[in-house]
């Protein structure tokens, strides 16, 4: 019963969001609530939602102040010189821009944090995409694919969880999959080039030729907000904020609260101007924060009702005995889609132990199941999953709809997982 309600919750959520029958916030709250009520949990749902919100609250606060922080810096014209240099390096060729975006996201994601990757990459290149006329959904997709594939790094959340669950050194789990991961990253660049080529065909050569001329006419109102003399100070603010966040000296939400205070006071010391800058970005911050807290409600209900646990038991039970030796391959194929069903803790500490135990009964090395799992579960799959706050951070910064983002990105993400899995089988990293 619980498993059925869980699967229905996920399917109905995806359908409602992708078909735009409900807004993400409404779907994330209403769908699991109805299923929990059908399951007989009654007023307990309130406690489930509260528990979920508690887990998401720090991310929600971080998101609000990150939006305000980068919004103020954008108003001050901080990113304009950077964008001009990028344009000079890649020109106005959408293919080069898309590939360059993927490379930038890969480099930034070396720290293993999706939030940091999106907070650094999106604000830096978004003005460039707007200037050239490239789709923001293409930006979100390229960044998601690059960050998702890079999320397999040994210090990333999924790989660390998998190694902990298997009780093996993380190097023993990761090192053999290095070649498949490199193949995946190369394939990300190929997809980025393909997306850029489609964008170039959509925009047209005439439009591209006129980009620089069209953007040479600066908006007088925006120019009034620019603070070119504070460029170096603002860059130091960004580097300082990200450095402190990466080093874990302070929680991310605290970092951005302090960073916002400094940015708005330094760039706009007048209280009236400060209020105007907050008002200018408050709507966007509030809209996306509401989606984040709604996502907290969704995960809270799914976990506390036991739906996620029941779903994992059903999935494992569906694997026929004759398929036992193919369990790593089956896990690899399903790993990316399972990011839509399970959060990383539930999968790696709930589902994977059952999978590895089953594999060992068929004489299959459990570590192969782990290697197959990290090729998709909350790696290529995390930037499209409604169970991760980073997904909403990504679409919020890029200004795209969740349903549109999922429809465009999921097929590419799944394809990357299949490419890495194929290379892993060919190179003998995964055998059957």
C-alpha cells in the first residue's frame, strides 16, 4: 500500500509539473499530502511536513540571501567586465558559449557542491546568454549535465555515501571508474556543442551579427546603478564568500547573510537605495524559496510515512533470480531515474545495502553495484530531482520552469549515464 502511494506520488508530481497542470510549489505540497491522507496518516501529516521543512530551512535561507547578494552585485555591474572578456574569448558563437559554460561548471564543481557550482556559474554567464539570445533552459541543462557528471568526484556526496554504505575506502570505489567518468565528461562537452549548435540555428546568423551592436546601447537606468570603481571590492566579496563557504568556516546560509549585508551597504550606502535593491529582487527570492520549502514538505512526507522505504523493498523484490548476476548493470541503468524517487541518504543507506546483499548471494562483488549506482543516482540525476534543493537553486538562478528543465535535461542525463556504464563494462570495471 505505502509503496503504491509512493510511486503514485512521484508519478503524479512529475506529470503535474511537466504538463503544467500545477505549479511546482502546489504539486510538491498537495500530491504527497493527498497520498498520505489516503494512507490513513491523518493529522500526522502536519508533523511530517514540519520535519521536512526543518531539513530544508538552512538551504531556503541561503537561497534567499544568495539571490539578494548576487542581485545586488549584478545591479552594480560587477559581472559586466567578466562577460565582456568571455565574449571576447568565445565570441558570440553559441557553440563555443555552451561548451565554455560546461567547462566552467566542471571546474567550479571540483569542490563537489552543487549549490556553489550553480551560485558561481549561473550569475556569471546568464547575462551572456541573454545578450546573445540563447535560451535560459539551455544554460540550465548544460550546467546541470556538467555538475551532475562531476558530482561523482570522490569527495562528492553520492560517492562518499556509497563508500560508507559498502564499508570500503572511497578510492577503491572511485578509482576504477575514472575512465568511464572522463568519457562521461567528454560526452557532456559533445552534448553542450550539440545544444549550442541548435541554439545557433534557432537564433540565426543575422541576429548573431547584430548582438554586439544591440548590446552597445546601455540602459541609462541600469547605468545609474553601476559601481565600476567598486569592481575589485565586489570581486573580493564573491571570492571571500565562496572561499569561506567551501572551507566550512561558516554555514552557507550565514555566509550569504553576511555577504549580502556587506554588498548592499558598500555599493548602496543610502538606505532608500538599499530598500529599492531588496525590492527589485524580493519577488524572485520569495517565489523560489516557497518552492524550496514545498520540496521540504514533499521529502518530509515521503520519508516519515515510510513510502520511500516501501518503494525500495518493492524495487529490489522485482528483480528476478535469473537476473542476479546482471544486478550491477540493472542498477546502473536505473540509477539516474532513481534520483527522482530516492534522496541520496535513502538510496545509499536504504536501497543499496539490500541490492549489494542480493548481489553477493549471486556471487557478484557488491562494490560493482556501488560503482554502477554512482554513475547516475544523485550524480547525473541530482540537478533534475525534486528531492534535492540544488535543483530549485539551479532553475531559480536561471529563471526556468522545473517541468521544462526536466523535460529537456532528463534524456541527456540518462544518456550520459548509459555512456559511462557502457565504458565501464567495456573496460571491465563492471562485469557480469
